[in-house]
């Protein structure tokens, strides 16, 4: 039953990637059970993505998602996810998907955020990280693959709105791209954690990048602490650090907790001990 549910979900959710229209001419094809969406056709968002929303995610070792990695059949075509892949390159057409599918579940059970740097692919393992290069202008972006699609024969990847904007393909709606796998679950077991030289303290996580940017400026002004904002899966994390000193990390944490951030904590305690 669980397998049947996943495949049934694919036929609905993955159809999000079946057609990604140019923003000025939204000609998305009908998809199964389209009534679950508020829009019949995809459409362009009301604003452009911010600079923070277009920051490349840092590829990291992640295990296979529980959903979206089993073989499936859609529109009469059988697909076998490449769950053991450690290398993959591909050239083909990219498209993008936006407003219609924003807030709905992706194939691995996450929530699609058109302003996150994510993508859909028919067979790459979920999640995995790929570099996408627009061969028409040489602009590139790193995206985290967390969805299935696109299901047009001439398309190899569906990009989020932010990723599509970063590589300059919004106006045309599609672009000829090259894909390069950077990180996959099959690499997970072979990925060793770095030494105690990258301790971070998480101050706040939010989908509002502008709010975090304001807090980062406040940190620099009032606390005089180094910080950075890391994107991932639609969530932005405001982190203080890095530091290689356990003693300094403890001092920073106490300083933050005693000040305006009582809920601050070590982002990865293994790196801070």
C-alpha cells in the first residue's frame, strides 16, 4: 500500500514538472487530478527572487529520502532511480516550474518552494546536488534535486524559479543545459566529517531571507560576531562562526544566549566538541 501511495503521489505531484511554460505564455498541459491545485496552468511569481534566495546550496552528504527513490511507471514509461550513482553528466533541455506548485509536496515528501534552489529530475537519487550550466550563456547554479520530472521527452531537468532566474532562462522558459552530479546518497558512506575546524552556532532558521539579513547586520553591529546565511531546502539558517576553538564557541554561545538569542545552539555538536 505504501508503494502504491508513492506511485499515486508521483502521478500527481510529479506532473508539476511535466510542463514549465515561459512566463509570458503559460501553456502548461493538463495534468492528472489538476483540481488539487489552485491554478489550472503554471504562472510566474509576482516578484523576482532575492540575491539570498539565489545563493547556491553547499553540497553535503545526505542519506536517501524515504520517498521518491523506488522504480515507478508514469504515462506508460518505466523509470528506475539511480540510487547508487556517484557520477552523472547529462546534456539536454531544462524547464522550470513556479506558482502553481508552490507549497505542494515534492516526490520525497518535502514542500516545494519556488524560491529555493531546487530541481526535479526523472532518475537522479533524492536528494542529490547537481551543477546546472546554461550552455547558451555559460551561467551556472547548484541545485538540490528533491522532486521527479520533467516528463517531456526533450527535457532533462525542471528548475525552481530562483534557479531558473540565476542561469538566465526565465524569458525563454527553457534552455539547453549541462548537468553534473556533485553529491549523492551513494557518496554518503564515503564522506567523512571535517575535523573540529568548522563549528557553527545556529541563531535562527526561517524562510524569510530578508529577516535573516537584517538580523545578520544586527549581529555584526551589536555582537561583533562573524556570521553567514546558509540556504537549504527552502529554509535559510543564520549561523555564527565558523571557529576552530571549542572555548571560543562556548563563549559565543553564552554571549548569544545571554543576549537577544536565548534559543541559539550548536548547529552540529560533533564539530564543536
